[in-house]
C-alpha cells in the first residue's frame, strides 16, 4: 500500500533522522516534510530513499491558516494522510522569574498549539482510513526540570494530549504514539546543555530507529503510552555534566 506520511521539524536533528528512517519503508510512498528552513529540508530530502515522492514545505507551523491550507492540499492530492509525525519543537530554558510572557507564549505556540492545529487538520483525512500519529514529547515532560519551566510544561501537555487522543481517536482506527527522548545530540540539546559533549549522548538516528519500529506492524501494542527513549550514559560522562539534567 502506498502510504502518505507528514513529518514536522524535518530540517535537522530528530525530525531529519525520522524522515530518513521512514523513507526506507516499502509501504510509505509519499513523504511530506515541514519546517521553516528550506535548505535544511532540501538536505534531508537528499539523504532519503530516492524511490519515494518527497515534498517539502518551508513554513512556520505557528502560521495556523497556512498549515491548514497545506494539510488540506496534501489530503486532496494523496487521497488520505496515513501518518503524522509531530517533531518540531522549541526550547529556551529559563526559570519562572526569567521567563517573559512572550517566550512562554512562543513555547506553547510551537510545541503545543501548532501540534493541535496540524493534528486536527490531518485527522479530518485520516479518520476515513485510519492511521498513525506520533508526538515527540520529552523526559522533561514527566519530571521536574527547574530552569526549564515553559519547555518542560509544554512537553507535559504533549504527553497528556497523546494519551487522550489515543482513546478519542481509536474509533477511527487511529493509533496515537508518544515518545519522550532523553538527551539527544541536536541543536536544541545544545541550547539546553551547552557544555555537554554530544558524542557521549544518544544520537538522532537512535530515535529514528525507535520511531521506525513503533510505526511498523510490530508497534501495535505500544500506542497510548509515554515511551521513554534514552541511552544509558557512562559514569564518566555523568560526572562531566553533573550539573545538567536530561
Ligand atoms: N534533543 C533532545 O535532547 C530532545 C530531547 C527530548 C525531546 N526533544 C524534542 O525533539 C524534537 C526535535 O528536536 P531536536 O532535538 O531534533 O532539535 P532541533 O535539531 O533544534 O530541531 C527542531 C526542529 O523543529 C523545527 N521547528 C522549530 N520551530 C518551528 C516552527 N515554528 N515551524 C516549523 N518548524 C519548526 C526546526 O526547523 P526550522 O528551524 O527549520 O523551522 C527543526 O527542524 C523537539 O520537539 C524537541 O523538544 C529533543
């Protein structure tokens, strides 16, 4: 079957790794990549399996009307949307007193509101045939992260959204997955932990492999749960970053 899959945040990091991994799948023919940076999306598409149709769209996911138009156009073009992978995210780690209302809103706009918007639009098509949604939350969403208030709480919202939608959308044959990666070597991680050696932590490809597995036929009993994806860190590396959290 020729499935259509949308991946947000595909210009780099975890989203790029997931896009590359899913492009190896025989049952997926059409991949739609979204983020703001066209050059990053183009680079990702070059790294993907060339037997696929790859469309990429440079757009800000917080432009809700533009996203609605795009998802409608994709659904009309391919007949349905089989998979939606919500990866795009933003972090500006600050404590309560350092966080401005503008940055609080920006964090929620990107991490929560834009996910709500694109998911709602995709489900309008997906409900006809069933499908799979995967949301990328964070280990920061399920335990205290002093100094990361907006980011951590926005990721907690994704864990909640995922478990609720898993039940709400099951009548349509839609499975909803939620993964919570721990520390992973990307640009976003550099913002959260600037002094960390990226070679000591999980790489985006590791997360891509887990997502590939979850979205395969083997992943049927893993929906509706918050799945932590974390690499055990060697003790020497833990000492080096002892003041940082995952
Ligand atoms: N790295 C970690 O340790 C870690 C751990 C747990 C969870 N996560 C989560 O994993 C996801 C991917 O992050 P990453 O670590 O791979 O970071 P990253 O390399 O910084 O990637 C973030 C992605 O989000 C996209 N994005 C951000 N704002 C956007 C917007 N307004 N509109 C469209 N796209 C937007 C970026 O693309 P453009 O800049 O091109 O728009 C980029 O593709 C995030 O949700 C993050 O919270 C990461």
